C-alpha cells in the first residue's frame, strides 16, 4: 500500500531539526519510506496555500 504525505514546514532551528531527522530516518528505513522532494523555496503554481 502506498501513502503520500505532503507537508509545508518552517524550520527555525536547523541543528535541532537535524537531530529530529536522524530519528525519523530510522523509521523511514524500517518501512522502506523515502522522501520524494524537498525545496527550501517552493513556488506555488496553482493557488496560495498559506491559509490552509
């Protein structure tokens, strides 16, 4: 079964996020998960989603 999760997050403390990322990487690997795309400056193509 496939599952796709879209998220828009703002990282305020890069060092703290790096520690978090190490922990969730183990879980992603366990279930053969993968990150498909990461963009520090995404461009909205359809509509402004900042209000959702």
